[in-house]
């Protein structure tokens, strides 16, 4: 059975990659939330509350919102 790796076990490149992916995830989440709450309900496909909850799904939620959740203005 594999042991879990600790942060101190990672190489510098792995630490940088993990930090960059985390920052990207937070940026996508923030952008999706800001766009969702500024956009009128008529320009959102489905419930704004549903999209707000789905945005918490790592990467997929915000990407799905930008791809499918917004109506063309």
C-alpha cells in the first residue's frame, strides 16, 4: 500500500505546479461567481443558485458555467 506524500516530499517543480493549479482554480471560481452575480437572471440558463453551487466543483463547475450557463447577450 502506498503511503501518502507530504508537502515536504514534493520537488520544487511539483510544489510550484500545485500552487499554480490552486491559483487557477481560485481565479476561475472567483470569475464565475462575479460574472454570475452581476449577470441578470434572464441571461443565465437555469437557476443562479444552482450555478453558484456547481461552481464549487473543482475546475468543472466554473468551466461548465462559462461554457453552458450563460446566454449570449
